[in-house]
C-alpha cells in the first residue's frame, strides 16, 4: 500500500495511511439531500450490527424476525446502490429459516417465505418455486388481500419481483386504492403518526410496481418529505425505516422501472445523486 510521507508522525514513529473503504458506491437517490453521508455511515453500521446479531447464529426461533428484517434491509440497500451480498454462512441461515417458514404451511409463515424469496431475488439470487407451491401461495395472497386491515399488498409485490403476475382483480385493485386513500389522509391529518398503514412512499411505490394507478401529485411529494423528516424524531426511529422510506421515494422518482425476465426489479434513474464513501480512518504502521 502506498503512503504519503507527509503523514509520518515523528513523535511516535508511525506512518498514518487511510484504510480502503470496501463499500464506496453511487447513491441512486438521496431524497433531495435528505440522506447525508453521515446517515449512510450510520445505516451501514446498523446493518453490520444486525448481520452480526441475526445472521451469525444457528436457526433459532428467537432470531426469526431479526433474520427476516435483516434480509429485507440488505435488499433495500442493494436497490439504493450499495454493494450488498450474502456470505455462504448467512445464506445457509436464511435458507434454513425459509424452509422452516414453508414447512409450517400456515398463511403467515408461507407469505413470510414469499417475501424472503423476493428479497433474495433483489440480491441477485436464483430462487426456485414449484408450480404446486405457487398455487398455494396465490390462494394465500388472495385471502390476505381480502382480510388485511389496511390492504397489505407486500405479497403481490413479492410475487411480481419473483416474476409471477399476481393477476389482481378489479375488486383487489379497488381495495388497494381505498387503502392508499386512507394512508394519504392519515399523513395529511397526522404527519407525526407512524403507526398507521405504512410509509406513504412505500405504499405508492407498491402501486407503481404493481401497475396500479396512483396519480402521484405534488402534495404527495410534500407529504412524503414531511413524513421522512418527521421520522427522524419518531420515538421508535430505526435506520432501517429511514432506508425503507428512501427506497419507496426512489422507485417513485425513477425514469423507468421494469421486471426483468425471471424476476427482480430494475430501477432506471437518469443521474446518480453522488458517490458515498466512509470516512478515511488512518491506519497506523510502525517503522
């Protein structure tokens, strides 16, 4: 490694040279400057903490939700431009958790399996789901849409990312649009209330991915920015939540989105916002 001789510390006879940063990347979207480099350093550290806590343990039920959230976190940051991929050991833990969910066969477990499969697809992994499994999943998704309180459409989105058309009916699309109206009204009435219906940016992004008419307005952008800014002061603030809101806004701001053959999500943005780098922390070498 080369070094700058001007950084020799004569007092303790050491050479200071910067460490290489492994995850310098072109940030796809910074929400009009709302996401700072310092934010991304915090997000990266938070993700590493989650990986250490949940993806370095044997498959244990007490770590189940943490494993699933960390996988989603990785997928979100991959979409935002960061170079995220799973290690072999992390992959084994995730596969074991997915198998456990699927084997239980109940609606909630199977749909979590579906969501994890979609997150793996966003990380560039190859996912094999049999036609028999798809028949089970599609029936469960239909039931979820009908009975979820705020019309949860994360499962149809997961199907779409996996390259499977959810074939939403007119009634199901009406459910989604009515739920979207409720979330829009909530943000307008109580922008500090984070407990209802999910982030507006994510719900609108789901509409775009599913090809549902969502009529994005300037008022929507104003509300999404307000929701994003207010979230920093939310008592249950999480860096993962901030990244999720940024992902939703990125999908909405894209010039084009498409589902490649075989699944995934291509988000085309005409201009990358900026390159994100970690602080260059000097490494001391004795001589």
